[in-house]
């Protein structure tokens, strides 16, 4: 029972860490897209 609980906690924690990383990457990607969009807008 204890091992099962530990596994579940690890899985839960890992899932949340993964979501945090995905959000961070998404935000960075969004910033880069905005920057590129501004550059293209300036050149055109």
C-alpha cells in the first residue's frame, strides 16, 4: 500500500512538473513568435 501511494505521489508530482515545463516553453515560444512578428512587421 505504501509503495502504491509513493508511486502515485511521484506520478502526480512528475505530471505537475511536466505541465510547468510545458507552460514555460509555451510562454517562451509565444515571446519569440511575438518578437519575430514585430521584426517582420518592421521590415515590411
